[in-house]
């Protein structure tokens, strides 16, 4: 990948290029930041730039045999580690779909990767067996005169055994070997690993940068700006928001169903309506907890719900420029926003965040989502402070 193919991140690109030009190449670097801002793309472009024999001050040449191999992700000195499903396997068994998702999708997250593997409802990890493969690959003689590069995507998903073995490799690095860790949650890494890598904080993308990229994809300028503002610095989030698919529309419907029925049970007096709404909430919690949904989608919904609660609270301030919503979301918020206020907004956000963390920790989804429903019934009727 070439630096010029990456959306935005000009300061980070310049930092990486300058380090190579000055010969200051750390043996291990951590690209840290939120999902969808180009961390993996920066690591790929940096790896190619390190090895291109004809690179300029600005970029790899893009035409030499080395660059062509890197562009296809098939250079013998370029290695990958990423989360997989199945402790008896290693990443080499999944290289074909891995290359395909990078080359075809470019920006993707763990949910997209699970879809590519056909394991949406399962959890993925980097297992201990992978550490043996890492050591084996790095012990081989380099193919060219450049650097052997080991890119580890989502290293926070390594199990303890693999993480400890990686630590030893970082403590005793092989010559002309570079580790590039690409992480959304660097705080989840062992502190000893964090201390042995140079951290590059990759910032969120500018709203204007995302909007311009969306317009280049054929999206209307006004809609592109709306989406870019909502994306909160993530190009991947913008792409997913731009995809008006049934799946994306479902999150809004789930959010509306949760709070409409919670309001009916908590506020209205009609016992029949209360009973029917409580039954619907119970069914809602069972649908959300269904194993076919999968934990990544469950977490994504809870993140979406937190965003919408925030937007509804901000709407009460009557400052439209502070609201980041699409047309359908604004339509619901016109009537719903007054029920999110100073008396309950913090508690509602805390409950949604708690549910997200419990899902991440493999808690019982049926219990988590029904408890969330009960909490919303109580909180939605709280008075303003």
C-alpha cells in the first residue's frame, strides 16, 4: 500500500517517513486508535516504504518487484498475525480471506472479519500456537535486503500464553526485524509489552476529510457531511452509516422498540398496555440475546444506543450544530428527546456501558438484556433534576 492511497493522517505519514529517512526505525511500534481511521493501512504502507529500494521522500515507488509483492500482500518478508477461531489452527490457514478483505474492503473491523470467516456468532483470539509460528517465521533468512515485518492486528486479543511469548521476542529482537502492532485497545495489552513498543497515537480523521472521501464514492455532499459528522472521526463508521442496508436500519428500530416499551411500562397508567409492552420487552431481550446475533453485533448495538442517548440529550439544548444524527433518527428524537434529561441521562449511559462490558466479558446475554430493559423502565420515568 502507498501512503498516498490512505485517507488523511498526513501528520502520522510524515512522522513515519521521516523516521525511515533518518534511520530511526524502532524494532516494535504500536499503532493505537479507534476503529476505521487507517491504522492497518498506515502499517502496511510503512512496511512497504521500509523495503522499497526506490522510495522517495514521500512514498514507495509502487512499481518495483518489491512494491508489487507488498501490494498483493505476498512478499516473503511480510507476515501477519490476527484473531482466528480454533486453537488448533494458525493464521496461515486464513491468509486467503485475510488478503481478500484487505485488498477488497480496505477498511474493516472485527465484525467484518468474522463475517468474512463465516463465524459472526463466535469469539476470535490469537492463540498460543501462533507464537511458535511467529518464532519460526522470524528465524528464517530474509528474502531481500530490507526488513522482515510482522504485523499483528488486534494484539489485545492474544491469550496470556501467546502474549508472554511475544514479550520475550520483543525483549530479544532479531536484527532487521520490525513488529507493527495495530490496536484499538492498547490498554488491554500487558504493561510489559506496552513498555517495549514505541506507541503512535493515530488520531481521528477530520470531518471534512471523511466527507470528501464519501463524495468521491458518489454520495451527495449534504448527506456526506451528515454522515461524516456522525462518524466521529472513523471512516469505517462513515462507510457503514452510508450503507442503507436492512442491518443498519435494524439498530434504530431496536433502539426505538426498547425505549417506547420502557416508557409505556414505566410511565403510562393503562395496565393492559403495560402488560403488552412488558411482554414485548421480554421478547426484545430474547431476540437481542439470540446466538445468531453474535456478541460483536450486540456490542455494536449498545454502542449505537449510547450514541443516540447522547444525541437526544444534546437535542434538548436547542443547538442543532451539536447534533449528529441522520434524518430517520432526528424524526424519532423530535418526540423522544424530552425524556432524556439531567435526571436520568448519566444513569442510562452507565447501564448501556455496563451491558456492553458484560457482553464483552461473555456474560449471559439473556440476563444482561432483560436486566437492561428493567433498568430503562425505571430510569425513563425519573424526573428532571
